[in-house]
């Protein structure tokens, strides 16, 4: 059909002004496929009001439920995606009820042999499909409302898929108030129709759809809906399609527009390997004359308010295996999809001639005639859009109602709490000082020890590790002894290369002492500083990483987990907790001879050892505050204590401002090295560590500063005693200290000793992590299959309002 022929066809009468909902009507004297107007003006207005109340109340509730669930994304992503699926399913129920009440129509369905056994009619007349959980669904585009009927197919599917529909839409749609935001949260794909811009966006979204559920190999359910024609059928669209066919020398279509292959080709290639089938639906609406277009008749006003919906919506289904589609060549795919559209055009021609699509041999429909008698129709399923149960209409409000009830319950509880509990907490008490706040922190509660308690903990950890490593070595040696001599020889040589104990009996292994382990940990703390400098990491990140390393080896032994591997994980975890973004691959490459798996292998071990408390309180900010206050005291611009107007500065201090600057620089260097390489963080608060470093930098200045802050003599002496103890600990490791020659020889000897007494079962942390992940994945897959079977059983039983039949048992 040429473009000139299309232009010469009789034109539709000029459309009337917009009648609401983005639709237009047709001239009153034009014959409508569904007959005369059923509802007059007043009744149309009532139907319009009821429709708007129902639709917008449901839409607002659904969008609100999406927004309520947004925090779940940062708590557990699977919960977030399940909430979005519930919202989509609620919308599918909404449009099903909406069409049933305001625009009821017959839906006639058939299909070819490829979908045999996947379509059936239930005893109550409803359709039930059994399409897979992951498909790409393509269809010709007749009306703006085509997607409503295709979404309903997902509602009628078992398992129900109306919560997993994904549609590709024009970008302008997402700017519709409320509805646009809801569709964005539905993860629909919005296109600007500029392929250079859309390609990257589509690749990102499709990448999300083919990403397995974290921790498993399972893919999320997905029905991706595509309309390859790009827009719905219209007079202008047919003219443009005919022009394009003439320009390209292609066969034009009579009842559709030529499909565009670029987007479909890209989608199918991106999803290849995660989707097995493409399902094709050919749509036709009863009563549309040859050469006319459904959009000119079935408007929102006509279908929902005037009582003139389509007399029937007809669907013809086919299925194509993705493996049979030419996805390696764009031109071959373009030919393939055009051939499918030529076939669809033939189906539409048959429908225009006979009023039916081709019949299916395995389908039969039973309907009631006007006299109430049952009439059987072979080859088709004739049904209607309706909810499975009357009470499903209330499911739309379950998420928001549940959130509201929970919030109301929590608010009501606070009314019965004492005022101090209901309105204040330890961190918001106006009378609480900084020391009190520190005592509420995890650092004080979990990581503060007396010297004796710290030494005892390290001794117990070393003793327990020695017993476990000795048992592990014995198990490995027993395993080698049981193997063949050839395998035993090969394993022994490999163990010698990796440093694991092979020749020495478990009872003869010389294990590290607690002091030797502590020396190794301190050495690797120095290595952490050097590696942090190499990676250009901020001081806070390096300091946090060192504290993670030291905390880890309070309850773990260097004989069990190699410090060189744990060190890298500590640094990477510290970049995250201190908000210093460092991409994992770049981090591993910068270290050298390290893979991302090496960095992540011990991440869970580390977080578990840290008791999932990542907060580290450092003395750096305290030092900056003290320096600023000392400068203010020197300038006379701030009192030492509230109520004191002026503080006398002893003459022997001289130029206080200059001394403050010098002391600040000296103290900061000690905090960046000495405080990190000693046990100061385990024994003293950040403020005490800061004052201890100042005491080493300028004892006279610090003594004066503490004296004006603590006027009480007995208390002052106790404070100074604590600060001197802290200063002595910091002085033991000068800021510029490096291991001497004798110390390096000792460390090398300890490294060799460590290689001989390492746990042979925990040498390969990457392998251990992979093995655990595989086991967890298989277990999760087994549980998922079990949940699926249980869900299908519950859904099947749920078809009956009163549940499954009771089983009679003999007594």
C-alpha cells in the first residue's frame, strides 16, 4: 500500500476538543463500533467522578507505598524490590477492577502450537496462563490502552506476574505529576528517542534486570513489554510507515506500521542468556472498519464514561525461542522481525475478514447466552477482565495501612513512657559533658581495657589459637598420610612452597608467644601507615584502619589469619567508614599484586571481629579545639571557665601564641604515629591522648592549661597522673622511629616462625570465601525452590474463597 494511496483514503471527521484524560472524541454523526451512547450527560458525570475518586485514591496510595518503602533500599535491597513488586501488583489489580466496573468487554484469546497448554479457562470463566517468569513480550500497538490488557495477562498468569512488569516509555511521561514518579520507582525504562542517548540508559536498566539476586544465582522475575512500532496506530503513523517502506523498497503493511528493530535487537542481545522466550501478541479490537483507527473511537470518555468500550478485545499468541532468533547480525534480525510483522498483518487481515483470529485446537470456552444456557465455543477462550476475588480491591491499601498502623502504635506507646524516656536520651541531655558522651560510644563500651585485662585477653587468644592450629596441622598431616605416596609427595612440595608446616609433627611445632604476636601486629601497623601514604589516604583513614587491625587481633591470632591480607581489608573498609571513596579495582591495582577478591576475602571476618561497630573516636579534632582555645586564651578573647571574665597568663610562659603553634605541630605528629602504634586507644580517651601528646610537646604550657580547667587540687593531681601515664606510653614510640637492624632481624625471624606455625586450613582466604559462597548459594537456591512450590500451592488453594477441601480421615 503506497503513501499516496493512504493519503487518498477517506479521512476521519475532525476530532472534537479534548474530553479529559488526554483523549479526544469523534464527531457525533460518525458511526461508533460499539453503537450509541449508553449513558447520558448526568450519568457520565457521576461515572467520571466515581472513576476519578477510585483511580486517584488507588494511585496516590500506591505511590505513597513506594515512597514509604524507599528506606528499605539501604536496609535490605530485596525487601525494597519486593515492596515495589507489591506496588506494581496493586496497580495491576487497580486497572483490572477499573476495567471490570467502568469498561467491561469480552476478551477472546487463541494461539498457535507454540503456546499449546499454556492457556486455559477456569471453571468460573477466568483466564489462567502459565507463561514463564522471565520473558520479553512484544505486540502490535493499536491503542494507547494496549498495555492495560497485556498487564492483565500478567495478573491472570500463574505464578502471578503483574508485579514484575517492565515497560519502555517516552521520557516525557515521567514528568506527569505523581504518576510519573510512581513509574520511575516502578523501574520503567524511559527513552528520549535519540539512540545515542538512550543506548547507555537502556544498557544500565537492562543490566539491572539480568543481575542475579545477591548471594544467589537466581534472577528476579521479569516481563519486559516492547512495542516495536514505537507508537500506536494512527493516520499519520501509517503515512510515515508507507513513506519509509517506499524509500527502503520494502513491503508495506495494511493494518500495522513497520516495526523498528534497533531497540528490540539491543534489548534481546542484552538479555540473552537470562531469557529463553519471546512471546508475541497480535491485538485487534472489534468493530473498527478497514482503514480506520481505534484511537479515534475508543477514547477514555467513550470507553469508561459513555458506556461504549470495545465489544471485544482479541489476542493471538505465539512463542519464539531466543536461540532461534538471529541476534548476531542486526540486518538479519531486522528481516526476522519484519517477517513476523508480515505474519501478524496476515492474522489481522483474517480477523478483518472473518471477525476471528486463527483458532486453537486445544482451547474451548463455555459462556452463557441471553437465555442463561451454556454455550461451548471451540478454538477460543472468551473471558473478561475481572479480579480473582472481590476483596482483592482492598490489597491496594495494605502496605500504607500497615505502615500507618505501625506508626500509630509506636506513637501511642510513647504516651505511656515517663517524660524522661519519651523525650530525652543519653545523647541529648543538655547537662551531659563530652566525657559522658564518650562513655556511650562503642569504643568505650567494647574497646577500652585496663593494661592487665588487655594482656589477659591477648594471652587467651594466643592460647586458643595455638590449640586450634595444632589440631588443624594434625588433621592435614593425617590426610596426607592417608593419601597415595605420589599425591602425598606433590602436596608436601606444594606446602613447602607456600610455607605451611608439612614435615614437622604437630606436637613439635614452635608456636608464637603473645609478645611475639604483638610485635608482628605493631610491625604491620607501621606497614599500614606506609601503604596509606602510598595510596595518598587521609590521616583519619589510616588511623581508623590501624585501629581495625589492632582490634581484629585482640580476638584473632596472626597464626590463624595472615596480617598482610587483613591489613589490605582494614584499609579498604576504613575508606568506606570515613567516607573517602576509593573504587575497589583501583584500590587493588594501586597496592600491586592484589586482586579485588584478595581485598574482600576477609571483609566479613573483619566486620565480625569488630562486632559490627565501625566508629573510631580519634584525638585529632580534640587537638584542633585545644589549640584554638589556647590561642583565644592567649589573645584574651575567651574565658577559661564560665563565669571567669579574665585569665591571667604567667609571665614565664612568654609568647603563648608562638608556643601554642609549635606545640600543636609537635603533638599532631605524635598523634599521627605514636598514638597509633601503641595501645593508647585501648587505655585512654581521645581527650586524654590529645593532652598527653601536648604534655610531651610543651609540658609547662599543658600544665597551665589543665590547671585553669581543673581548679580542684586533688582532682588536678589525678588528671595529671593519667596524662603522664599516657605521655609515657606515647614517648615509647617516637614519631620518626623506624625498626633498627637488630629489630628487623628479630622480625624476619618471627616471620619465618609464623610461616611454620600458620593454620594450613586458612592459608587461602579467597578460596575459603568462594567455597562458602558456593555452599550458601546452593542452600539459597534450594530454599527458593521450596518457597516457590509452597507459594504455588498456597495460590492454588487460594482460588477457593473458603480454602481447600477438607480431607476425610478414618478414625
